[in-house]
C-alpha cells in the first residue's frame, strides 16, 4: 500500500476523533451562558442550517415513504441526544460524558439482537458484559456530581446512547436504499424547524444575550459545535468509509473518549482511578464486541460501505 493510501485514512480518523472528542467540552462552554434547553435547540437549529444546501441536492433520491423514517432518524440521532447531553452535562463532567458516549457500539449490538434478531458471537457477549461493567464503574466513580456520581443525569447519557443505537439499526435495516450522506443531511434538516421554533418560543435564548456576560462567546462555541460535529464530520466520515474498512472506521470509538478526557483534565476536571478503569473496560468491551478474526488487524482495505446514523 502506498504512503497516501495509509496516511489519508489515518489523518481522517484522527481529525474525526478530535472533532467528536471535543464536542463535550464545547457543550460545557456553551452551558456557561445558556440553559440546556436553549443549547440543545440552538445546536440542532444551527446544524440543520449548515446542512440545508446539501440536503436540498439530495431530495430527488427520496420517495414519500422515506420522510417519516428520516424524521425519526433525525429525532433519534440529533434532536433528542442534543438535549439529553446538554442536561447531563449540567451535573456531570464533560470527560465522563465523553467516556460514557463510547457505549453506543455495545448498545447497537444489543438493540440489533433484541429488535432485529441479530445473533451475538461469543466475543460480542463477553465484550458487552465487560463494557457494561465499565459503565457501572464509571457512573458510580468519584464523589458527587462533578465526577460522575450515580444520578439520573448519568442515565440521560445512557438513554442518548440507546437512541443512537436504535437509529443505527433503523438506518441499516429500514433505510438501506439511501446513501448515508443523504440520510444524515435530510434527517437533520427535517428536525431543524421544530428546534428553531422551540429556540425562540420556548427558551430564554434572546434574553440570555442581555443578562449573561460571555453569551456571545458561548454562542460561538455552540455554533462551532454544530458546524464541526455535523456538517464537517459527516463529510469526513463518508470519505473515510469509502477509502478504508468498516473495522478501521469504527476505531474512532476508541479515541473519542481519550480526547474528551484530555480536554476535561486541561479544563480542570478531576478524574479518579476508577474513572480510568471504567473507560478502559468500556473501550476493551467495544473492541471485543467488534473484533474480527483477521491476521492483518485494523485493515485499510476496500470497505463494505455501510450506513451511518450517529452524529455525536
């Protein structure tokens, strides 16, 4: 394999890991001025605006049966998680949230088995058990809310990951005839109008600029989050899918929590040994659950191009 064939996929993987791993600290910065309701609505609204031009060019691929499925996909992959993560991070450290987000691949396997009758391999069962054990360690670690103490807020992250998992299976089994770029762009645009209406009619978005110092800075963080983690990231992801293997692409899940932890520590968040133990167990569980018997390890060969329905 030539140098370009190796370094282009690796570069895209690193960039995606940085983008999605940084999402959680950006949410934290946005919450310094905005309520979680406003943050979630602004994030979805901005993302839909950024993706509108792309979605319009792909409407010709759709038929009447697609719209309800794509609306559901938008709700599960972007709309609801945007609010759940915002509320969770009012009490839980961004680094812990980033670690817990890595549950998505494991929950995707579970949802696939329960709702779509997919079979587990033995390694998948072991990986799921290890990963779920890591989750219990993670959400009960430390002291108090700031370090991820057991609370309803930790459950919000798990619920968001369940929504991601349902959506990934929905996209794979119920919308196999559309390209992933079409699914992501149109689904996000469809949930944009209700988010925009709620932003101005149901939150204190406009008032925040008058009463909170640093509101414009927080606004910039949220808009940057929406732009990078959706519009930019999905384009890079689709490029990576086309030039690498699914196994290599899925390895982004191992690096996202590492980036989130680095940002959290740099921002003064305190993590205990049990947090790192939980992270190691989750990442190890994800690896075992998705491992394939291959002498070559993480292959950069031609992929079986699949659909992607998660936007971090």
